[in-house]
């Protein structure tokens, strides 16, 4: 902790740069994983068309969780359920 208090000494520079780089890597990984999750859900939604039977997904309900909301869609042809963590854009 001495390097944090004594700013006259240049020994604080290297640990501070290391911490900034570490946080940048952690946040980059977190945002990258979020982008992968969103793209996966968009692919599964497939503009509202079920890949299994060709039916259409119909909004069924929203389920609240501690850290967010899940939106459930049910296929009107085969009753498959699709759970998404965001509302897809409708055309």
C-alpha cells in the first residue's frame, strides 16, 4: 500500500498500469461474451419462424428474475419454447 500513498516515487506507475490493463481485459471479455449471447439468441429467434416445424413464435409471458427478465415464446406449430433475455425487434 505504500506505493499508493507515496506519489513522489515512480514505483506506483507500473502497478497502476497493470491494474488498468487487467480491468480492460476483464471488461472486454464480459462485453464480448454478452455480444455472443445476443447473437445466439437472434439466430435462435430466426425472425419469429421456428426452425423445427416452420411455425411462428408467439409471445407467451415475461418471467422476472433477480438480475433481469426472460421473455418466453411458444411455437404455434410444435409447442417448442424459446427463452430470450431481451425483446427481439419486430418488423
